[in-house]
C-alpha cells in the first residue's frame, strides 16, 4: 500500500498535469490524496507545493531507468529480427511517454517557471534515454560506417515524441494515422538507415 507521502506526490503530479501547477491548490492535492482538505496534513511531508513538484519530478525521472536498462542490455533483443527489435524499442519509448504524461505536460507548460527542474529533466531523463538509444543504434550498425547516429537517434525519438504530443493534445493524432501504422513507418525509416549503413560497410 502506498504511503500518504507517495499518495500526495501521485495526486499532485496528476493534478499538475491536468490543471497546471499554478491552478492546483494544496487543498485539491490533499483531497485527491485522501487527506482532509485544509487540515494541514500535507505539511507533515512537504513544506510547500514546490517541494511536492520537486519530489514528483524526481520520482518520474527515476522511472525511466527501466527503458534505459532495456536498451542497454545487449541480450534483451538480440535473438529477434532487426525490424522486431526496432519496433519493441519504439513502442517502449511511446509507452514511457504515456507513463510520463504528467511530467511531459509540465515540461511543455509549467517548468519554465522552475529552470533548475527543467534542466534536471533534460539532464537526467531525456539525456540518458537519448544517449542509450543513440548508442544502441550505433551498435546495430556495421563498425566504422560513416553515419551520424546521434542525429538519426534524435530524429527518430523526435518522431515518436511528436506523435505522442499531438495525440495527448487532440486525443487522436489529427492525421488520423493510428499507432501501429505510425510506428511501422518510423521503424521502416530506422531500418533503412541501418541497412543502408550495412550496404556502405560491405562495399
């Protein structure tokens, strides 16, 4: 069972994501966490609303470790064909964006008010995932092939992130292309880059 502190953080991040940081009150967080609104119980755990935000951001950053570990594990996907490996990684990235929904909304809408937290998200959340993915792509290619895998990784991550952002805003991507079809297209682009690299390496 979650502790009252954990319930406060979970409830606060959900409300921050739905309503925005400034529009969420301590009383609303207390009510959503199952505490008596206005009784001050929340202050047994946190001195301020901004301290709750800091704890919530830290908790969601910690959650990306599973995705990074999967990408970095050389044995996790090696028995699968290349297209399947790429599709698993792309889908895992999309699921991670969904799990970080509240944090992503805060990044786009509220964290400019908290530059240190915004910087932390970049350094400790987005940065490690990007570096792990770029390294994984590099490992999938033939050694010493002249490809800018950092830029390719950024383009592919950007494509998946863009799909999630517009889906979150509109409920369904305005282009009307559903998830499986979209990810298959992203994977085809990634596979093309990797197989093109292999072709160059075999010349």
